[in-house]
């Protein structure tokens, strides 16, 4: 029987979940990723003294399938439970103690991008390939074009898992079916990665919505020992959606200055000397208004849009969307 060839655009949680599912049923899967690494916003940046989880900070599971996936990842040492001392914005900082979260929090082990490890299999992954156009050859086949004049295919089906605006740009030329992606609303996020020469002198390891400028701040390492923390002490700050919109085009130095000042104000302590500091802008960080369905298909079910933006702003939503998109492709091509 002729092999069924599937192209998947994006190697984040959605794309890799779809790729893994389709590969397991015998399809010939090729993944195209514009970046150098895998995981999308499950991102970590390495330094000479450790790593920064500068994208998603933790994940939770409410769907039984994703809960089982996290247990599988933990059994392979790719995930670990995380229970930081948490400061919430509605509680005075010096009174914060323990983790008041209702859900179990998980992080990748030893960094967030390891969460996708159980999904990476013997299918082909092309890194640093930005797909710019999908060409329809006939009702059943498609060719992909990248920004370096590369051409790939033909493929029997395509699943696009890029952020909603980029997915819409790729798919709208194919069919008005994909116009609904334009209703999705996403928010940007500025992230600052600051390493302090001495541990930040607080009783908490993370702050949730501490100020209008900062939606999240957390130590980027796990430690239960308040007195023997790693030096340098790495922290990740996420600006709030509105602050990020208001300062979207600011230069990185100005963003760093303003967010460190906000951290000093909300923590109530003098910030130690900086060892290093960087900033990263996520243009499409958080879904504020999702599509409302797990995926969107068209072109006789052979071109499918998927991503966390379909269901909501959670890593679990990305996993579920990838699974749903893969099952829809299987139904179309195998029945």
C-alpha cells in the first residue's frame, strides 16, 4: 500500500502530538519548524550557569488523557511536580507562604522543553525551515514552499500548528473556510531573564499577578532550601498582556529596566547585583479569545489548522488540539 505522507508545520506541543499520533498508525510524517529547537513556547534558554524557562512556566492537567501523558513523561524523567512557595497579588508579599494552587503543577525535567520528549519519534523533523506557502496540486495533494525557495512534497495532508495569525496567513489563500481564524485574539508577552549574583532575599519562589506590569515572576530553578540557593539566582519575569501591548516595540534595554524596577517594587527588597540579563518578546504568547473548537479543517479534510489557540491558553489545550487534528486526519485518509 502506498505510504500516506503528512506535513506538519510547527514543532510545539500541538505539532508533535499530531506527528506522534500519525506516526504510530503508520503514516509518513515530516515536521517543519522555523526555529532551531523544538517545543515552541515550552522554551528554555541555556546559559553557562543553568537554564531559563522563559516561555510556559508550568503545566496542569484536567483532561484525563493529558494527565496520563504527564505521568508518562514523569516516568521517563521528562516531567516533575513543582510546588513553589507562591506569592499571589492579593496577599502581602511578606505573608506569602506555600503553594495555594488548586491544581498540581508540573515542569519539564530538567527544563520545560523536555516535556515534549515522549512525543519525538523516528519521523523527520526539518528545523529552521519557515514555510511561507502551501500550494494545492490537486484535490488530494499539496506542496510546501519555504522562505529559501525550497519545495517539499507532495503531501496527502497538512496540519498547520503555528500561532493563529501565522496560520491564517498560510491558509486563507486556500479557502475562505479558514477566515474564522481571524476571530482568535492573542496577546503578546515580554519576558526578562535576570540572573542575580546573590539569591533574591524573599521567602517565595514565584509571584502570580503581583502588579499591573508583571503577570508572573519566578525563580527558574527548583530548590526547597531557602538558605542554599543557586548562585547566580535565575529569575524569569513575564510582563502582563496589557503592559506588553503598550510596550511591544520598546527596545530590550528599556523593557529590562522597567520590569526590573517593577520587580523591586512588588518584592519589597533591594535587588542584588545582576550577573546577566536578557529579554525576549513573544508576539503570540497567550490566547485571550480561542476559536472554540479543537481544530479547523478544510480542503476535503486534508488541510487542518490546530494549536492551543483553538481551545485556550493552556499547554493542555495544545496537546488536545494536536490529538484531535491527528484523529481528524486519520478519519479523512483511512476512515
